[in-house]
């Protein structure tokens, strides 16, 4: 051998530390390895290979610095290399650092995480919610963003690594960074603003790439729906009684009050109109500042119906403001009662005794009826 040393005594190399552990697939990242037992004293004696087979690539050894007293049997030092470019889809790639002492080969391996080469503006992979209702009062808007074309962030996350602007506001750090990988970074954003109907513009960028790489996204801001009845109790009742009805209504201005209702009425199935008394208005979600989340309970008192409407049927109730009808709902009126025979007179009579003159023993039978249509209705009976 060229060296006065036995092959078994040549040290086996070990990589103690790798910094950094990641870099772009385009290569060129300077990586410092803390090595022990690497039997080499010159960068030219070392070969660095990334991957294997047809996809392997050769890295560049920049420098090797061994500590004083290092030898072929024991050593410690720093090796600096430059990573090669690899396939764009590469992720965790194995590196082999090797050297030869005469005919004896020694090597050590480490893993290096290749990341995509980023280009272009920050992209919005997903935004939640995808749309929002308009607001007339300033309030906190909460958004969850999934961003692409931003570098993977190291833990612990630093909020200012992702800068976000909501609407006409200024850029500010994300409120929370929930995760970050090679493909996307997920953040939560909170901003205080008013949302007029139309669109809301959101912009974001990675601090490491700079504001010039900011991307934009627009969220639809939907106009508040018209007031809507979501429940009414009771939903039916007898025609001969008055009824107190509690109506639950969504999408009402949070400042709505009893004085805003100017009238209420009902129209029967027979087409007759009655005025309805408005009893009270109660805001069931007093902490809601906006129309889209409001919920009110409004109570009405409907009068007993006249005899012309005692057949019942579906009536339409409506509530009105100075601007016109606010909302309506259906109420089913039940006829005052079902027809019934209360009695009759006389209770008996003789069997006909004269077959040639039946009228001789006939009598007038009077029947007492309840809830039977008056005579004037007979022409409309089916």
C-alpha cells in the first residue's frame, strides 16, 4: 500500500451535522457538513453524489477543513459542498460522500430535502369562506388561506413571514400560521373592516420573496337577503277564535324595532282582509351586528273571523313597514266545527195505515244541526 497503515485501521466516516438540510431543485445551495473519521485531507480527494442510478447528479466539493491532529485513523472537520440541480419533482434525496485511501473506499450518507424552485406571484390555492355577506358595521373578518408559490416555513413559525392585506387596509403579518410544506402554507387572517356588496380583494406574499411577488384574490361579497320567515307558532287555528302568533324572522336589520312596523294584515282563503295587531318585537341574537346573522321573534294577534270566512282555509299574513311589505307567511284556518246532528223532533210516528193515502199519517220532522252551512251557501256546495 501507498500508506504505512493497515486497511482495517482506516477510519469509517460519520456525518454529525448537516446545515442547511434543504434547498432548491435548481441546485447551488452551499451545505456545510460536520464530519468525523473522514480519511481525506484535500477537497480533490472527495466525491459527492446525489441520488442513484440514472437520476444521480454530482455535487461540487468547495472545501475541506480538518482539525489539527487529524489522521487517516481519526479526524474531525468541516466539509463544504454545493448541491447539484436535480429533477423538478425531486424531494428527499440521499447524498453519498466518499473518498479512497489507495484501494480502500470509505463513505457516509445524509439526506437533503429538495424544494420546488418558486417563480411568479403567490397563488391562492383555497380561500374560506369563498363568499361573505355584506356588512354595514365595522367588524372582524376571519379568513383561512392556503397559499402556493411560497417557501416552506421552518418551525416555530414567525407570523411576519407571511404578509397579508385585506381590502383597502395595509399589509400586516398573518394572524396564525397553521402549517407549511413544500406545496402550500396555510394561514388564518383577521382584519377589522366593513364589507359593502361586491368583491373584497385579498393580497399576500412571503417576506423572504418580497412584496413584488404578492398575489391577489377576490372574494364575493353578497348583498343581504330579504327578511324571511323561518317559523310561526301556532301555524293553524279555529276561525272563531283570536290567535296570538309568534313569528321567527331572519335577515332583519339588527336595529329593527316595533315602531318600524306600520301595519299587519291577513287575507283569508275567501279573499277577505283583516287588520292584525302587532304585539312585540324581540331581537333573539342581540350580539349580531349584521343583517345576515340576525334573528327576531315578532308577535301578532289575529282576530276571530267573520261568519263569511268560517269555512276556513289557508290565509296569508303580511307585515309592513313604511317601505312596503316586509315579509309574509301562511296560516291555516280550521272551520269552526264539523257538521253534527244535535237532535230531531218528533222522535217517532205511526206506521202508514192507509196504503192508498200515505199523507194521512205523515208528520213534519225537524232536525237540529250544528256547524252546518247556512242556506245561502247551498249553491256553492259540491
